[in-house]
C-alpha cells in the first residue's frame, strides 16, 4: 500500500472506530467523547497554524470564543435558528482571524506569541465589559428549544455525538487534503525555512495569513459547535486557559501530525477528569504535563510514532 | 538586450559602505562572474538585486522594469533565482520536495520536472532522502537544482562550488557552460579556474565599488585587480 | 465653602488617586524590573513571573504568622525571608528546567506556562483558596491638606484626603531597592558581567564567564524582585493563590511599552501605568481601562517593537 493509502486508511479507520464507539460506550464516556471530538476539532485548527506553519499563538481562545458568542448571541438576542447562528459564529471567527492575523503577522516569534495573547486578553475583557449582553463570567444557557437544527434535537446524546463526529470528520479530512495540496506544502516549507520559501518566490505573508484564517475559522467552528451542542456560552472559554489548552493538546499529541490533536485532547481530557476527582488543584496536571513534554518528548505521541513506527504518518 | 542593470546602487550598514554607487549592466544570455576579496560587498550586492536587503539609495532594473520597490518574492516571480551562499535547503523535507517547491511555484509539473532537475546535478538517486541527511557538497548541488527548477531568466549563484569535490566542480563547470545558451547567469565565485573557464565577462568588486570589468584574460592581466586580490603590487 | 463634605472635589480627588497610583507604581516597578531584567539578560519571557509574585505574598503570610509577636517583627522576617526563598526556588527552576530547554525563546514560554500552573495549583493545594492579610508594621493615618482660593490662598483638610505612613514607606522602599538594582547593574563587577552576558552570550562564555550561573542568578533576582513587591503590597491587599494574574499582565504591559529589556524605560513605564491606573479609573471603568491597555500593548509590539520610549535600533 502506498504511504498516502496507509494514511487514508488510518484516518478513515479512526473515524469509523469513533463512529462505532457510540453504540458500545456507557453514557458517561459517550458524553465525554462528544466533547473530546469537538475540542479535538479546535486542536486540529490550532495544529494547522502551530504544527504545520510553525506559528505559536497564545490567543486562540479568542477564535473559539468568537465562534461560540457569534452563534450564542445571535440565538439569544436575535432569535436566530441554529443553522444561521452557526454560520455567523464561523464567519465571526473568519473575520476576527483575518484582522488579528493581518496585524500580528507583522511580528514573529516571541512577539507574535505576546501579541496574540494580548488580543485574546482584550477579547476576554470585551466579553466581560458587555456583560449586559453576554452575562460575563456567569455566561448563559442556550435553551433546548433553541438547539433544534433541521428537526434534529442537538441536546439529545445520540444526535449530539453524531454532530460532533461529523464536525470532527469534516475537519480531519479537510486537513488531510490540505497538507497534500500545494498550499499546505508551502505552509510546511515556511515552517521549515521561511527565508528560503520567500526566495523561491512565495508570498510568505499571504500564506501565513491564509493559515491564521483557516486555523481561526476551524477554531471558531469548534467553539460555535461546542456552545450549541452543550447549550452554554461563558467567558471562561475566552480565558488564557483556553488558549493554553489547545497548545497542550497539540504538543502532547504531536505537533504537525494529523492524528496528534485528537490523541492529545483525548489524553488530556481524561487526565484532567481523573485529577479533578482527586483534588481541586487539577490544573496541576496541565502544568506538569507541559513541562514534561517540553523537556522529554518534544515530538509528542504522534511524533514519537512517526519517528519509531510509521514514518509515513502525515 | 540588457536583462539586469543597477544605477548608483548603495548600501550602508551604520558607517560601513558595503556597496557604493555601483552601476552594473548584465546583457541577456551572458555568464558574468562577480569576484573580489572577502568583504568586497558581493553578497550584499546580489542581496540588493534580488530584494533580500533594502538599498540605501540607487535603483535596480530587470528586463526593462524598475524593480527597486518590489519585495523579494515578487522579484523572484519575474524570473530571478537566487541560491544561498550558506546552504539553505529545507533540511527536514526530501530532496524531491525541495525541488518540487521550486517547480510548483511557477505552475510546473513536479512529477516530470523534479527528476529532470535532480538529474542535471547528479542527485536523482537521492530524491527520497531528507535534504538534511545529504553531505555538504550535495546540499550545494541541491541548491543549484532548486535554482534550475525555477527556470529563471537570471540565475544568481552565490559561491556554488564552495565545498564541492574536484570532480563535482568539473561537472559544475560543464553544467554552467551548457546553461549558458539559455539562461543569464550571475556567479559569485572564489575558485578562479571556474571563473576563467565559464565566465564571458568578469566584474571585480573592491570596497563596495566596481574596480574592473572585462573578459577573463584581461582581468587576469589587470594590475589593479592583482593588487586588490593578492595584496601584491 | 458650602458644607458638602461628602463629595470630594476634583483637585483633592486627583491627589488621592495619584497617591494610590504611586503605591501601585512602586510595586509594579519592582515586579516589572524583575521581568525586564530576565528578558534583558537571558532573552527569555518568563510567563510564571506573576506566580513568583504570588508566592512572595503567600510566603510573607506564612512567615509572618509563624513568627508571631508584634506585627513589625513578623513583617520584617517576611521581608527578608520571602524574596530570598522565592529567588532560590526560581534559581532552582532555572537550573532544572530552563537550562534543559537551552533558553530557546518559544520553548521557554511553554515551560514557564507549565511552571505557572504548577506553582499556582501547588499553592492552592497547600495554602488553600482563602485570601489572608498580613498586618503592616506601622500604619498611622496622615491627613493631607489642599489649597483653596477664598479671597486668598488658604489651606484646608478635605475629608477623606489621607494616606498612611505604611503606604509612604512602600514608595520609599521601592525607590531604594530600584536604586540598589541600578547600582548593582552599573557599578559592580557582577553587574558588568551580567551586561556582558546580555550583549553576547558566546563571547562571555569564551571569556570564562560562568553563563549558566549568571542565568540562575538573574532568574532568581528577577523572581525575588517580584516577591519583594508582593511582600510590600500584602499588608494593603491580601495573599491569594490567584493574585499573580494581574501583576503578570501589568508587568508585560510595562516592559513592552518601556522597551523590552530596558531598565530605565521599564521604570518610566511603570510610573506612567501605575499612576494613570488610578486617574484613568476616574474616566473609564477598570475593565475598559484594561481593554485599552492590552490593545495598546499589542499595537506597540506590532508598530513600535522597540517600545514607546526606546530608540529604534540602527
């Protein structure tokens, strides 16, 4: 089998497995996996920028929150139905990432990290400032009646699982195609050696902007879906913590691997789940894992698999 | 027809005049060698030509158009290829992908053109190896293959033979002579046998200024050049 | 003068706001100079800096309550012990963690994020979620006069216009410590060595400067300054495990606006930001002020990366 064939088989196999798991999992893990698939979609978006383009953002929560609030606020205040609301959520992320990218990409390295961090912090504070509409930290619930998309009640576990799976599958296959596409290959070239890519005639700024927008839009789609599927939008999803988490997921799972975001999200989710049963200081786990990966396993799970077992892993 | 020309092109770094008021004309189809002692401003000069470095003053024209204000990638798109003095390949990508990046940018067909470009520098067997795993000399050749794969109108080679073996240098000379008919080449070179055997015209830079210009034999005989180069009168 | 003593006039109010602002500025200058020192010499951004501040406050409480006796004794012990302890912890973190990531700018940010969670959550596990005060060593109230025009200049004592001896002492202590840091950097051999390391790490190493030990010292000193700022403020505010967020954000703002790594610029910016904090809050809500400040920082990094007060390098 060719490398491309193997990788297609692996990723389709993962999707098939996830699809089949809904019939066997107990309710608790069934619900968890729905969440994990939506959050892994967020990680896929983050990985496009961090893993494949080499740009480390510390502010992706603003895109996740743009999707969540673009969707949630239009349902809550304009009475939109979920379909158009989701679309507005995604478009909010697209517009925000285009604006932030155009500014932040004038910097590089550490400055890029801090600029994205600051924009995201401003975004979080803006949500608090307009507390009359957003209800600030407390957030707001999206009622069950407002979560019926094309006759499907997304508050039902089965429908919710299927919706999360569809979103995840779409974004996974999309990114699989992207990295085989010349645009994706150019992003990888920019990650490897931006100066050389420019001296081959590539407009590296436009490519990086494209990557920020694609990454921000997928993150926003995940945020919008998360709000709709789980019926809640709150400012905590815009905090620094939600910018750090996708970084952690991707680092743990393996930056620059397609399967990494899912593996990292899955592991972290259950790690935090177990830790929070033991102590209120469960975020300790996040800190310890971040330090350990950076010190000892820079390539993450996916990277180690690629280095040791399957060299073809995309 | 003049493919490349610069007028009063200058670059200061702080108080250092790296390039000073250079007027330079390169006719289409010529192989031009650019020589000069270390620190003469050769790499800075080609950096100004292809837009990696912003000039302090002066202008650059390419194929009749003023390109002084174009960013580097736009100049490359007009048909300038630049190979780096310090090897700068995509180390963690395969040789094939390195060249394919050059081919795809101008809309070429990688499947057909990548093997051809690698073959011209005798690297076809290494297509699937990571560029970073190649020997230094082979990485230099890969740089040249990436330059060729762009099918440029002007190929700028910055010290291409540095680190090559004698047999590789011989192969390089014949490659340049072969290209001579189709491509204009600007070659920064230290190896005088390469300069003498390949260049149509030689330009000598010293302290950022053009010291002499002429056919290789005339340059070899020029006393001012000898003084600058060899430090002897 | 009509007898409305409840509402303070604008002039006295501004003076009160400036005094409160000066206290904020003093503590902020200490904290930010610590961050700036680390960035200046080591070229790394320490995201855990706010947690070293928090640790200083929490240790101050621990030391003060362990010592007991008169408040002045406990406070004095805290003033000596807490910054040194925090400095040692930071130096240990430098030698075990930062050294291992070779001070790579991006990886350092990631591991210090990890460190942030570890310190913060470990504090939550041990010290707990409560906010606890430390008693000031002295705290006499000082009423302040204001000049009014009543046919001629006349001094009067507006109701509510006052400060405390302790607050004035905080300002004095910060000025003294900052002077000490300045003398250390400019007039001592160790300062010269630090500046040499800052200019060219390889060259310093070639000249036999023990760069690794200098880095540990600088990292410890930076954290110690933050802890010192926290000990000074803890009799006015209270020690809490989440108190590190604001100092981190404000220090970032100050260091970036002041010009990355420039100590005089950092102090000027700290005074500006600290003083304006109180005055701005006359016109804006605190949230809006923070939004504007974070956006300002992002835009400064994008358009004037040398800071507002720095000169553009040639």
